[in-house]
């Protein structure tokens, strides 16, 4: 088939959705499909770069405790029509289809089979609450719906009820398995690792408070902080004013460097406060064979199993976080056991398996439309057979 992957964010800038789209593009092509990525620009990229098609200009806006993208263009409608007429996609796969405005315009103008993946989780969305009636018409144009977790499915189904297939995010297992630790930091001092955007919902300040408790107890350990964001200055001020030694603020790193930091760690810590639909960093830690301490929140429960790959603690609780970290620091055998369990489980989320599930779902949606006599006239590819993929379903991920 000819497939268009639509991301409302500026590809390939870092982010969970863009990473998902990039790996899906790579592995769908490996399965024989002709695939394009449709995204926006922030002014520096060319309008067309290989398989990337750019429409409109993206601007960063606050969203769900993080930063999202709003895409605009004075020629949006004509540009979208030109791209769709030229490319003649059999299927368009929208990621977060209701983020304005690129996805909405493409979805309205699409004459292809339309599938969407919903990545987000939030307790309540004022944007969806007040626009659900307006967006209902767009939702009805979707022939298939995917959620990356049970939490994401529960969230979106509150506003746009329907039949959602849960297919998880994936991880590039080989990148993390083969990564070499950074010898400078393998000096006998245990390393705790945090990776993520420095913003309130990722919980770094709670981890810094927990680390301070550990240091006050006399524990010899180090905290490696990878990432950047609006909370960077506040975090550095906390470290400086408390004279907190042992914290290394490492900033933004490349994907290969990130894998090496995971390889360098002894314990991975994710103190997120909520609003996480999945937890890709947990997959990366597991693929690195590292034990995890993380918040007991909905999005994480479908990724790790309590006591097997991770210790789960109440969010926003530095004392509980410090106690769980101390438990693992004191028990090398538990660290080894949980690391092995995580590595084994991470293979279930390899991108080859996740892509196979997505591809199978495409086939299911297309066959259903064909059986109902509702397959779009523009669909020119052969109707996929019912033969199941040779790659098994990831265990523990409901569908």
C-alpha cells in the first residue's frame, strides 16, 4: 500500500510521537509498503526531504503540562489538496489527529482509508470537553482507531466513544542492548539515571528531593540527569542552594549518547507525576537491562510489572521514592534479577513486533470496509489477506 503517516509535530524534532512515527516509517517500508511522513516546518527545513512532506509552519504552544505544536498556513487547504492529489495514498495514518490544524485539514480532505493513533493521557481535557461536538464529525471520518495503552484508550474514549485497538509503543532494542557504558562514570559509585524533558509532569524536582534524602543518609551515589526544558533553571537552583553534590546535569544528548547513559546507569528512576499515556523511557531502561523505580501511575502499569521489572511508588512522594531507590542500592541481586526480567520483556515491544500489529490492523480495517461495501474508491492496493503476522503479540498489552 501507499501509506501517509501524519504527525502534527515538527518531524524529526525530538518527542515521543515523532519517534513513534519514525520507527513506524522505517519498519513499514521494510514490510514492503511505500510510506511518506507528512509534517510541518519551523522555517529551517526544505518543503520536501526524501519521504518527508511538509505543509504549513509549526509553532510551539503549552499543552497537557508539556509543549505541543500548532500548525498554520495561509494556503493550508490548497496545499493539503495538492499533496493528496499528487500522492494518491491508499491509507492515511494520523497520530493525534485532533491537534490543530494540519491533521484536521488532511482528515477533512482525505479520500483514503483513515486510521488514527491516540498517544495522550490526561485526567480531563478542557480542549476535548468543549470541542467534542465540533470534532465529532472528524472522528466519524476515522475508519480505525488505535490507542498506545489502556490509559490512552480510556482517556480518548470518554470524549469520542468508539472501538479502539490497543497497540503499544515500541523500542529499538538493539540500540540499547549494544550500547557501551561511559567508563568515566563507572568508578564504583552507583549511578541513578533520569531521562526526560525538564518540566513539572516529569517530576525531576521530586527526584532531587529524594536524592537529597539519600545523601543526607550518607549514601554514596550519583544522579545523572539527561534532558532539557523549562524547569532546567529551577532544578539547577535547587541543586546549588542546597549544595547538593553528586548531581550531573547533562542536557540534551543524541539517541546514541542516550543509550550509553542508560548502559552507564545502575538504577533508572522515572518520578512522573501523571499524564503519561505509556512511558517509552521505561522500555528503554528495560532494553538496557536496568532495574526501574517509577511512579505508580496508569500509563506505566501497562509497561512494567510491579516487583518484576520495577518498584512502583506513589507520585510526588520523595520519601517513598528515596526508600525504593535505597532498597535497590542495598540489594545487588534484586537489581540483577529485575534487569534481566526487563531485558526479556523489552523484546516483546520491539518495533518489528509493534509494526506487525499495526500492519495487521490496517488489514483488518480494510477488509471490514470492503465487506461493508464502504472501501473508498481511491483505494487501489490489493486487499490484505487474513493471514496473521508471523510476529507474535506483545504479552501484557490488551487489544
